[in-house]
C-alpha cells in the first residue's frame, strides 16, 4: 500500500511540475539574461582583462627578445584597445575611449619602433611606458588601485616566449 501511495504522490508531483513550469510564459524564449537586467554594454573589466593578458604576453615576448612575437602581441593589444573604445566608449561617467586615445595609444609608437629595430632593451623601455600609461589611465578614472606591472618575472602561460 505504501508503494502505491508514494508512486501516486510522485506522479502528482511530476504532473504539477509539468503544469506549472512547462506551461509558464516564456518571456523572450531563447534569450538568457539576468532577471531585471537591461544588458546593453559589455563588461569593461572583462575587456580590460583580455587587454591585460595580451599586454603581459607582449611583455614576456619583449623580455625574451622575441621581436616577431612582441609585434604580434602589440598588434593584438591595439586591436583589443580599439574594441574597448568601440564597445565601451564611456563607463560609469568616465571617458574610456578618449583616455585610451590620449594616454593609452601614444606609447605604442615607441614600442613599434623598438620592435622594428629588434632591440630588446628598447622594447622593454617602451613596454614600461605602455604600463605607465595603463596606470595613469586607471588613476584618471578613479581606479588607482588597479596597478599593472611588467610582469616578466613570472610566466603563468603555457607558452614559450623565446625566439
């Protein structure tokens, strides 16, 4: 008798679940968005995290004296900066795109010259200017607690940066 009652309760429960959940209105089926969120702007921290990863690989390439690889990561860093400027031109009232133009992009000219010269020391000096520009931008946008470093003392990537 207990088995039949338990089975009956299970069947009733599954039926109620099907009626409640499966018959509920879908409200934009096919779109998974957080409840109550108007997601229109990409998250700046994620885009900056990608830029940080690329800049770190640029640093490791320069530190290894690999101008060809440094050139690749410099290009990718600049592409990521353009993406950030396009997708998040302003964030929490801060002019991200403008600051990248004024602070972030200029140091890359010296980096390009150093890469073209295949001069390790010049690449490292130019890299330090790139890192300083990142930190200046963070300070200008009231995020001075985000401090970027060259990061060449540790290689957390499963990649060789030797030429």
